[in-house]
C-alpha cells in the first residue's frame, strides 16, 4: 500500500532528528513551509505535524513554534518564570497545546496553571474562565491559518479557500470541530472574518440574503461535520487502544453474516468491488467539497434562491 503524503513528511522529519540535523529544541518547518516544500495541501502538512506531536517527536512551545521534543534526561524550557511574565496570549497558547495533546475534556484551569507554573487564580486576570478561554482558543486556532491578502475574483475560489483553511485548522486542532453547532456558533472574530469572506464571495451572485446565509452555513457545517470524526477517532483509539483499521478487521464476522444473509446484495457487491478500502478523511473532505460546490453552482451562477419551503 502506498504511504500517504503526511506519513512521508513525518518520516522525513523523524529521519532528520535521528541523524542530528534537527536537535532537541530546534524549530521544525512550519505547516506552510512543509506545504510548499512537499507541494501538498496545508491540511496534509498539518496532519504530518499532528502525527509527530502524537508520537512525541515534536512539541509546540509558546512564542517559539513547533520544536523537536527533548528526551527525559534533558532539561525543558520553563513555561513561565513568574506570574509577572504571564500574558493572555501565553495562557491561550498553553491551553491550545493541552487540548491538542489530551483533548478539550482534559483541559482544566488547574491543569493549565500547572503547565504554566503559576497559581490557578492568576489565570483569571487574563481570561474570565474556561468558556471565555475556549473562545480565545478557537480564535487562535483558526487565525493560525490566515486568509490570503486579496479576495479571489470568483465565488468558488473564495468558498474553497475558507473551507480548506478551516479543514487545516481542524486537522491541527481536532478538538475544535466538536465545540459548537451551527445553531450556536462560537463568537470567534477569526471565524467571523471567514463569514465576511464568504459574503463578499457571494456579493455579486444575485442571491437573496437568506440564501447567501444558508450557503455559508452549509459550507461551514460540511467542513465541521467531517472534521468532527478526527477527534472522535482519536478518543476511540485512546479509550480502546484499537486503531480504525484494527476495528474494521474485528468486524469480519459481522461482514460475513451480511454476505451470507443475502438481504443486502447491492452492499455485498460493493464490498466485492471495493476490495481493500482505506477511508481517508482528507480525500473524503476533498470529494465532498467538490460535490457540494458543484451542486451550488447552478443556483449561485444563475442567482436563484429564496424560500423553498
């Protein structure tokens, strides 16, 4: 089976670490740099760094970036020398790192204070509480993948741009996808800039305001919905110690029962035609995004909208 691009990137960085070309504490290439160097999407580069972080090869450090992790016998940099050094940006960055490593459920104000080496109450001089902190974390995570300087001329490129940037952000920070629903969105300025971008992309479409809003919500909901599976799989694997591929292998008896029952001939034929199938979320995202935008094209390009109740 061909090694996926993100795994090849991760393997290259591990090889450079093993050869001493990247030493503990050295910064590793950024997501954008990896995307340029390997000619891959931002999401693929972010997935490589996420894999390296999970394997303990790299770690994100506040105000530094992603660096090669130190071994147990090596002295780590202090998170904060005193409470006087604490800033809101540093608190948010440390919270993002904790959520990336352990999931949002494990993020508490006490755990965050321990990571920063300060008293828990000192955090409240910078954030109002966990709810306030989470909004700031989402804003920081989305802002890592900044919108380009200029707005594209066509609506499709504009919508594709924000969809792919959001996907890359969810790839880097999987816990974000499960934070909000489309009915109760997180009040993030960074996400609002994405909405502004979408509204500008649709400004000349001739669609009414309600339809433009539904287009934007549909796009956001699609990206968030697929991305939510990243964190779900991470939780399932952490809880069971079983990978997705191993879990599928364990379903062999059920699949044999389906085939022998003869109640699902079309599905059985599909399985026969598929052979070895590896569900790749990045490929699924791209497939669905293309289908979604293709479906929206006639409506947007002909300015059709309005109530369809």
